[in-house]
């Protein structure tokens, strides 16, 4: 992905921070530009002092940023850029020059937007920015396995829809442990959980038949995809494959 963003575009985008714009920003490309452009960094510094009068350059860390990312995304989408930046100025600062966190932000914002549209299961891959990510783990289930496990559970009379996870697959590789599980939701839909130990910053990309879901890992190393329709695990008994991807 070439750097096609200009300083003018960055300035316009940065200035939206002072407005109630609900466009999720920055994009990873914008953050990439800013990481290397002193002119744009100067504007970022100026805006930061407007947000937090009298404060100099804040500490900046990926780990510290990720804890607040979900709340920041919610504020950005619901109340606008300025409210989000004023609530989390250090995160705002960090996102504007860290392409990795900006990418996680873009995905989190895309998922949150889809959730708001109640269209999570239809989230098309094509609407995502072209990522440069590394796969650190894979999980897979042959067609029919999920429905066989579900049938067995029903036959055994296990508490169906209880709190316990239905663990489908566990894999160890390269010092990581990955697992894939399902949990019944009250409405009859399913939550897909992908876990990684130790936790990573990244995404779980989950293929169920022809459907594709993506979810970022939370600080505990769990990616959640909620409200997956029941029919997905019954009809045609699709294969499931998961990749664990990091920036
Ligand atoms: Zn620039
Ligand atoms: Zn970062």
C-alpha cells in the first residue's frame, strides 16, 4: 500500500478533531504519514495543547492505548471526534502516529459501526483497508464437526445454553496457545470466541463456510464475535477456519 496521503489531506483530517465529525480517524495510512512527517506532527502537537492546555508531549505507548480503545471508538462514533479526543487525549495523540494501533482502531470502529447497524454477520471483507498482517496461528474444524458436537451435547442432556463454553479446538504453536469455542447467547444466537495465550494485539479472522467475521483481541487475549445466527452452524454444516493475525 503506497503512501498516497498528502499533507493537505492530513491537515484537514487532523482539524476534524476539533469538530463533532463522526468519521473514525485516523486511518492507518494517515498515522503512517504522520509518523514520518514533521509538518503534520507540528499540527498534531498544536492541537494537543488545545485539547489539554499547558501539557507538553504525552507519554505514548501501544499497551496503554489499547485498554481505552473500545471506549474511544464508542465516543468517536456516538459523540464525535472532539468529545473522544478530550476524553482520551493521550490515546488520540498515540493513534495519530502509530499505524499499528490506528489499524486496530480502524477495525474496532468498523466492527462497532457494523454492530450499530445490526449487520455484524454481513460485514464484508472488501470494506476493510488492505492490511499488512502476519498470521501467527491457525485453527480449523472439518465440515459437520460443530453440529455433531451440538447433537452429542443434546443427546447427553447437557445444560444446553448454559454458561460453559463449548470448546471446539485447541492448538499450541510457536509458544502460543490458541483456542476456539462457542457460547450460546440468550436469544438463541451464538458467540464465537477465539483465545490466544499469551495475549496479543491483533485480529481473529474467522471463516464459517462463506461468511467471514473479524474481531480484535481484547487485553485478555480473547476475540469475540457476537450474534452469530444459529443457522450458520446447522445449514450445510460448513467448515470453520480461523487465522490469528498481528500487525
Ligand atoms: Zn505531512
Ligand atoms: Zn501503538
